C-alpha cells in the first residue's frame, strides 16, 4: 500500500472514530435525552454519570479510552507509519471527540481520549499527568484546574526528557485543544454570565458558573442509580 494512502487512512480513521458520540447514543437509547442539553453539556462519560446513570459511564469511558484514544496511534503503527503520524492520528481522535462531525461539531472535552493517546505514545508524561490530577483532586476536591495544570506540564516534561519532536508537538496540541474546547465549550456564550467571569470559569473550572452541583445537574432530573 502506498504511504500516502496509509497516512490518509490513519488520519481519517483517527478523526472519524473520535467523532463517534458514544455518550450521546447511550443517553438517547437509555433515557431519551440529548446529553448536550443537560448538565455540563459535555458529550462524555462524566455527564452520563450524573444525568443518565453511573453504570453507563464505565463502558463509555472504556470506549473513549481504548477505542478512540489508544486505537488510532496503534492503527497507524500497524500500518507501518512513524511516530509523527501515530501522534497526528491520536490528536485527530481527540479533535474528533471534541468536535464530532456526526453531532454538528458539538462533542466532549477530550480528556479520556487524550489519556488513551498518551497511554500509547507518552507513558511517562501520562504518569505525571495522572499524579498531578489525583493529588490536586485530593487536595481541593476539584479536578478541572489540575487537569489544566497537568496538560500545561506536558511540553516542558517532554522537552526535559528529550522526547522526539512529534511527541513534544503532540503534548502541545493536547494543551491547545483543551484550552480551545474549554473557552468555546458547546456554546460560544453562557447565559446570564459576564464575559470575563465566563472566560475564567471555563478556563480554570471547565464550566460556565461557579456552582458546580448546579452546573452538573442542569436541565435534567437526577440520574437513575444503576
């Protein structure tokens, strides 16, 4: 097979598999709701946990991690492509998850697929990322700020460890995609929130308002347990 065709297959597969909205499909089938219109509006396992049912979050998380995140780099590797194309396929999977073509580009936050990509290509960086996230959550009982800090550390760590340029660029890409997604969310402007406050809330706390519980439970009755 021609290398250009292999590259096209790997990149196309990365974006399209990332675009498969597992959380949206499960929410529609199980509770008949549009997950984009309830809770955080996030098309991902965390929003399903709060507004659909805890047991449904686990298979969705597994799909996002192993199929969407881990899968594309391994697929590119199986095609015999180098690490730069493996990284590109992984980044496109995260982009597809965040801006899926099948949902008019309104998707998730990309955290779980990003972890899957790092599991395939950047395990040292992933270890530090998880350590920062878990330690920060234990300290403050809030994860979004520490997730952002973790992503911010990825490029310096990759440079310090003299990782290949493709991995450094991948780490920078993951940070950039995370920041862009947080700032734009699935709506360009929050309702009843001043722009400056909205930007701070979205960037640091990954939500439009200060009240976390009100935000997560927005627009839907309590999720069924089980």
